């Protein structure tokens, strides 16, 4: 285990990660991805945005069908991006009501890489 790269989770300047799962009914993937893409395009231009990935569940059930994982340089950068009028306009789109989500902000608690090899 490599402890050198594990950030202090209590340090407010450490990066944060948004993990947000979405419920998407069968046959509604394209509609969801269109909304997600518009929102994601906005974030790409925000200060402190690092990157994001959209994951799709291997099984076909609607619960947590998609999970968005977005990394930010700090919690303040995340908050600033979400407080802006552009973001508020994007998420007020009534089409989002069809895709309930469960967002949560995290700080890294532990980080592991491949085991050291001789």
C-alpha cells in the first residue's frame, strides 16, 4: 500500500470528488445523456474543474443506471460552479425531473495503487 499519495481528508484545500447516481428508465438513455452533456460542457469551463466521467451500470436496471464522478480542485471551486446562474438555469430544466439523482461530495480517505513488484 502506498501511503505517500493519500491526501489528508480533513485539509480544506484537498481536492473533492462529486459522486452522483442517476435513475434512468429503459429507453431514456439518449435523453439523459443530452442533459448530462449540456451540464458537463458548462463545468469544463469552470475554475477548479479537474475532470469527470460518466459510468453506466453493467446490469439493465434503472436504479443508479448512471454514475457521474467529477473531480474538483477544492470544495470552494465546486460550490462556486454550482452557485452560478448558468448552472442554475441548466438544472431548472424540467426535463431533469425525469432523472432523480443522489449527489454527494467526497474527499479521498485512502488511495491504493498496484502492489510493489520486485
